[in-house]
């Protein structure tokens, strides 16, 4: 006959396991070259400052990552810089609060950051996902560093507005805005669609010739994504639409609404034909896309 303490321990274990299985899941991000780092109750490997932010039980960021902020944080661990922020995925008055905690880890010398997303349901952590834009993780594609900019909720759907950037040697850079769309049920938040809202691309400066800026914008229609592009935008049009070069202007900062407006101002004046992408056709930033 089991001792009483063993019986209690077994009861608590099965209760915990049962509850972990009932937690809502965050699914489908592997299509975007994210790696599933952990499921509910599972441990995972990450730098210590990241692990301190993504604890199994939800705690305010201030108590785990830094001592003087409850919304966003900066902390240093050797050469690693960590920034953390919480995004509420449910309405303020919802009976069950779901929170997506974002942790971005970077070093002073690296161009590529590490992005971690963890879903919390109430006080408990569900899935953890990791993204790194190194081409070895994305079938050789040159993608952008990602950060979540804002969240839009609607019935049965979540839209995550993503800020992406990359600055490479010899003057190459790209700035993108993307929307990751998810279907929401009681059991899961599942990725189903990507929209490339805007993109600005500047190539490598390999000689003394001026490198043009290429711009794209994409809109969601009923049956397809409508894609507008303008290759080699004239300087006069860039200026007219309010574009500033992030590689030259030290005051430049990311502003979703301004960049979206600038991109559409430019592409609306393009003579290039409008193209369309079917809803089920992956874009370049997804597995199978080109």
C-alpha cells in the first residue's frame, strides 16, 4: 500500500498533466521557419536571460528580466541583450487571458537576432517557438529579423503585425511589414496566412553606381492577395511619397502606418502589372514559397 504522501504526489502529477494537455496550443509557425522549442510543461535550451523571461508560470516581466519596468525590459548578460514584452491576445474583459510573451535576444556584434514567442493561458505557459533569420534555417533564403509590432483581434481570428529588418555589409538592407494571421479556437491558435503588407529593398553597393530602392505592397482581397511592385523607384518619387533611407538617416525609426502609407503611395504609381497570389500559395517567407 502506497504511503499517503506518494498518493498525494501522484494525484498532483496527474492533475498537472491533465491541465497541461488542456492548455490552448500555438501551432503552425513552422511554415514561417520558426522552430518549436517546447510544449506545455516542457523545458528547452536557451540563454539564461531568455529562460528567466519565459518561466513555466507567468510572472510580470519586471521580476524576471529587470527590476524597473513591467512592460518592456533591457538586460545584459555578457554580450547578450534581452528585450521582453507582453501582448494581450484576448479582450480585457475575457474570462481567460491569453498572453503572447515576446523575447528578443541580440548581441552587439551580430546582425541577426533571436526571437522567442511563448503563449501563456492564465498563469501557465503553453508552447514556445524560436526564430532566427540565418539562411541555414530557412532553405537558404535571406529573410528579416522579426518583432511583433501590434495585435488585432476579430471573431475567431488574430492578426499579428510584424516588423522585419535586416542590414547587411556593403550597404544592403530591407525593411518589411507582414501580417501573420491565425485562426482561434478554444483549443488552439493556428497560423493560416501571411500577408506582405509592405517591403523596401536596397541591394549591395558593389561599385560606385547608385543602388535603387525596390518597393512592394500587398492587399488581401476576397479570392487572392493583390501584389503591387515598383522596381528601381526614382528618387523624385521616393521624396514625394515621404521615404527616408534607414541606412542614411540616423533619426529613422520604424513606424508601421507611415511605412505602409509610403509603400502604397509609391506602388500606386507603378507601371508594372499587378499580380495575384492565391490564398493557399505560400509567399517567399514561407516554406515552399519562392
